[in-house]
C-alpha cells in the first residue's frame, strides 16, 4: 500500500472532525498508522513501516500537525460549565438518542426533564445502558449526534 501526502492529510482531517481521541491502523503490508489528539488543540500522527516486513525500509515519522483554536472557544466552554449542569457518559460506547431507529428521541432541546428520566442509551459491549438525568431542568444542548462513539466523561447533554 502506498500512502501519499493527500492520503495522510485526509486521515488527519477525518480524525480532527471525529469524536475519537486516538486511532491505530495496521495494514497487512506492515504499515502502521497511529494518531492521537491531545486536548483538542494538537494532533500527532506517526506512520511507520516495519523493517522486518519490507526489507530496507526505515521507520518514517510524520511531524506533529498543530491546529490552534481560538481561546474564545475555551472561554465559552468554561462559562457553559458554570451556567449549565452537564450529563456525562458514564462509560465508553455508542450513543443512541432513541430506543430504536424508528422512534422519537428520548429528549430534545427545550424539553423539561426530571431527575431519573431516561435521556439516552449508551451501548457498551452489546448491552443497552439507559442514561438517566441527574438533575431537574431543561435540555439546552445535545452535545453528541446519534450513533456517535462516546468515551467515559464525554458531555452528552447540557441542562439549565
């Protein structure tokens, strides 16, 4: 497999637009791609070709690509944390806004919720886990899209 600059750039862009923090791909030809996002401001990409698979190849490292984000985004996030209560994912899994694809979401922006009300489902290891509201209030933001992969601590909802 031959990777050129466009392929590597597309992988970096796709990684930047996803909710994943790290990605590792290993091809049968011995090429291994490992990407890690650091605090959302920096991405590191390392591509190596194992010498024992293809003779004469040396490991290749792609320099770190830094994407600087404005500090205003950080300030807004800090302000939001103080103004809203955030329901976070208690586990790694797949976020589902409804109990099945043909049903309405459990909640949407503007809905009033009570403590203990089901907000979504996070599927982990083929188990469907209902995530309940920890607070009374109003949904002001759904932070993830249906079928997104979420990690432990990922903000799911903001409640005012």
